[in-house]
C-alpha cells in the first residue's frame, strides 16, 4: 500500500492501491470486458437492426464513453474514497455542494441492481461449463442446442443454484480485497478469452455465411434506427464500459498519482470495443448459417456458440475452456459492480471488507431471485410490459447509467475547476481541451437528448 506524498496533494485510499499502471488497466479492462461484450452486445445489436446500431454504438463510445470514463477516473483519484464519499468531498473542495454525494449513491444502487441479473446470466455460463464437459452440444442441431438453454431457463431450481454459486464466488473474491482478489484474476482471463475468440472466428469463417454476418454488422441501414434503438446503443456503451455508476470512480480511487488517465482510458476503451466487435463477428455468421433469428434475444449467444463448438474438432475442450473463461470475465465484472457498495459500507459503517462483501452479496442475491424466476415461476408477471429481468435491465442500462454519466461529466466539466481537472489529466494541452469540450457540451447534451427521445419524454413535452 503506497502512500501518496503530501507534496502531490493527494489523500490516501483506505483500501490500498493498484501495484502498478498495468494492474489498474487490467482491473478496469476486467470490469469492462464481460458478459456485456460477448452476451449482450450481439443480442442487442441483433434485435436493433445490426449495422446502424453498431455505428451509433461506436459514436457513443467515442463521444460520450471516453470522456465519461476519464471524468470518473479523475474524480475518483481526487477523492480517493467510495463514490458517495468521493463526490461529497470533491464537491465540497471544489466549492460547490456536498449533495453531489447523491450521484455516488445512485451508482451504488445501480451496481446492486445490475449485478442482481448479471449473476443469473453468469450462472448460465457456469452451467454451460458442465454441459460442455459432458458433451451436451456434440453433433447437435440448432434446435437441440436451443433446448439446453430453454431447459435451464425454464427450471427455477437450476437458475437459483447457479445464481447462488456465482454470487458466492463474487463475495469470495471481493472479500479478499483490491490487490489480491482483483488483479490475479484478470491477468490470464483477457488473453485467454482472446485466444478462444480467435479460434471461434476461424470457425465462423468456415460457416459459409461469414460475409453475410459481417454485412449485417457493418453495412449501415439507418431506416432501422428509432429513438429507442439509439437509446439502447447509448445504454449499451455505458454498460459495456462499466461507466455511469461510479465503479470506475471507485477503481480510480486506488490509482497511483503518476499514472496517465487519458492513456489508460484509451487502452481500456479500445480493448473493450474490439472484443465486442469480435464476438459479434463470430455470432452472426453462425446465426445466418443455421437459419437462426438475429433478434432472438438474451439467449442468442447460448444458442450459437455451443452450436459452433458442437460442430468443430476438439469442441469439448474448446467449449469447456470458453465457458470457464466467460465465467471469469463475468466474475471480474461482478467485483467491479460490487466495489462501490462494498467500499461504501466499509467506510460508512466501519465494517470489515469481509462483512461488507457478505452483506452486500446477500442483498444482491435476494434481488436477483426476481431474475432467476423471471423465465419460469413468474414468467407471467409483467412490469410495464416487460419481464422482471427486462424491466431491471431497462431501468439500469438505459436510464440509470446514462443519467449517472451526465451528472458525473457535468460535475467534472462544469463544477470542478479547470485547474483541478487539468492537473489530474496531465496538463492543459489539446487533449485536455478536447476532453473538456466533450465533457461540458457534447456528452451531457447528447445523452439528455437521446434519453428524452428514446423514452418518449421528448414526444410528451413537444406534444408529438
Ligand atoms: N461492463 C460489464 C460488462 O460488459 C458490465 C458492467 C456494467 C459493469 N457496469 C459495470 C462491470 C460496473 C463492472 C462495473 O459485462
């Protein structure tokens, strides 16, 4: 645990510090790369018309995602506390208001809600390790593979079992603390995942529908775009980069003072985007080669990838390895989702890290029961026309994260002095000016507009 010399003006985090710049980048990449890239991106893109969605997504990443991520890290490093306390303290120091702490509070809640369903999907991945090992996918048709995920979703017992196992694992890792728990998991997960994705890409090229798949993804058809799908692209950008809820702010609190925030952010954003595009380039050729529906929804990946594994040489080994790595990717994201809530409980109530992890884990586990039962026991229950899972996902991804992101960039761009922000971002050069322009104008205005348009608020206001 390194202390920051007082000459650099910093506080010391109460939870330790990343051992190096690389460790920080690994941890943020670990939180960013997860089910969002491999499970969510392809199905959301597929359900929203493919290519036009992808282009809007890339625009959101660049114009909104990057500046919000930099804002989160710089605020985190200045405050060096959990997001609630950090926003309170920095708000006070910058002479605005302690009430900014509420933004951190919103993030703590968003993290709990997101992990509540994330854990259920991660549970599917755990279940698929066993299915892979026992050869459930070998030589099977699309329909037979589909029956596996249907069977899992339809069973509340199995859904609950894996949700519980995954939450148990998350609590275990978080309880061990920042350095030991988080760093070690990411070091082999991201490289391993990349290798297997390339194996799958090789398979996708042999399906005969590779070009068709890529065309679907990369030839824009803007007529497919609606206000709602633009909002979903924006939400997906926030979700995939782990921003808008203070998770990256919490990680920034453990960042050594000398690490460059812009270069770390660019690295993470590139890695995350590359992996999302790579998985979509694998999924869609398989979809089209097998006559599957690109808009099939949340189980798309659990239908296509097993099909690929079941029909390639060495499928059992690759399939098992893949779902092991996907589960790890989910785990390194889960700990990021818990970190704001856990750090807050430790600092606010003086709990030990272990007690806090168990308590928060239990809350998330309970909320997650809704999602675990949402395709079986309570499949008929509708909240605003959606399943429980759909409603929690929509509320968090498309509303809470973008809203949190606006508040965070507005705070960094308008309420923090240029002096403070430029000293965190390494000087007042062209890069800084670009960040500040995006953070003050482009990101907040763009997000608010997309939010108002996508939720129908705009129509309501303009009487349209
Ligand atoms: N980015 C993660 C993924 O793509 C999910 C996620 C959303 C997340 N918000 C987060 C992870 C906050 C960690 C922290 O799977």
